[in-house]
C-alpha cells in the first residue's frame, strides 16, 4: 500500500512536470531591440485579427501565421516609438469612442455584446483597448509631427462645393483598399498580377491582410462609405469605370500604390450645408495625406530597428 508521503511526492512530481510543460510552451520568437515577442503573443494576435475579420479563417495556417507575425511586429515598433512621446494609460476618451465604433463595425448592439464576442476568441476588452490605444497615440504622433506640412487647396474645395445644387444626387461608395509598397526586385505590373491572382484565389479581404500595409488591413482593407466628391478626380474617374465587386488598377500614392474595390454604391439627395461639407472634405484630405506620412514615418523608423528572429 502506498503511504501518504509517497503519494505527496508523486503529486508534486506531476505538478512540477506540468509546470515545466507550461513553461516550455511559451518561447521567444522575435527580439525587437529590447522588446520580445513570444509565440503566445503571435497566437493572441491571430485570434484578434480573426475576431476583426472572420474571413481570415479561410486562409491556411502558414498564411495566418505570417499575417499575425507582421501585425504584432508592426504594433511593437509603433508602441516603442509612441512611448518616446506619450504615456499609455487607457484613460483617453477617444479610445472609448473607437471601441464604440468597433461595436458598430462588427454589427453588434452594445459593449456587453462586444465583450461576449471577444470572449469567444479568448480575448478581453482590455486587450483590445491596449491595441486601440497604441494606434490612437501613433496617429496623434503623426498628426503632431506632420500637420504643418500638409498641402491643401481650401479655395478649390469651396469652389467644388459651391458648384453643387440641392437637386443633385450624390454618389457614395463603400470601398476596400490594398496599399502596397514599391519593390526594387519586382515590377509594379508583376506585383499587381500576383495580387490579382491572390484576390481570385482567396478574396480581396484576405489578400488585403496578406499584402496591404494600410491600417485598414485589420478589417480586410474595409474603409467604409466615402462620398465620390471627396475623392480625387483621378480616383473618381477610375471608379466610374468599374462595377460593384470590381477593383481598379494600382494608382501611385507617394511611395506606394493603391488598389480600391467597390463593395457597394448608394445615392442620396444632396443637402447642402456648405460649412459641414467643407469640413468633411477638408478632414478627408487631411487624413489621406497624414496616412501617407504615417507609412513613410513607419518605414523610416523600421529601418533603424533591429529585428532578430530566434
């Protein structure tokens, strides 16, 4: 008969072995200067990305892993830069606004529903807030650094608004985007061919997750409803030539290229409030230029950061 002392020893050994297994299951995948990214971080990032865009589940495990790695590396680099200028504490009211927008984007009815939805993926609202906070302060950093460098023709905007009539109907697009960088080793047309083949195989949203460098990547490239008159003349002209579910060929956007897909189109009668229209178009143009500066700035700091894969 086994005595009590021996039973305790056996239980202790089992407990220690379980603890060792648990420790061995977590390991460092990347070192980014002084920060580390573990396999658990990557796993959580994968769950987060799928929660935002369920279509990702149709990708194979390697594609999902690559997307998750790229996403968490980008977030880590942004966080390192943000912490040079700001203190992160999640008390910013704007973070709650973004969380509320997320509820709407995911077609949920309340914050409670969002929390329940996240639990299905093993995530918490605090984890999501941490991510939103990093992105919020990154955007604030870009704004503070580059707002005085924006070039906007306000008179042209006012002229455009003054030409509109109450009897007009405005066209509004639901758009998704893929923004990709110039590549010294591959021609733009070849890159576009590769992206087009990917769209044909796995869909636009999943391709956006694989190839796009835009912040909209987390949502499969979805950038929501945009009025045609707030787009540039070149983009409007190209979109007019394609139908719903089609996409335009890449157009230059600074150092990058932009592909836009029409998800849907709707028409509304114009209600002219010149002041509101001016602010709306002005903000749209500011955001477009700031987004371009964001990509340039990120690329600049990424070059100077040492990323070691272990």
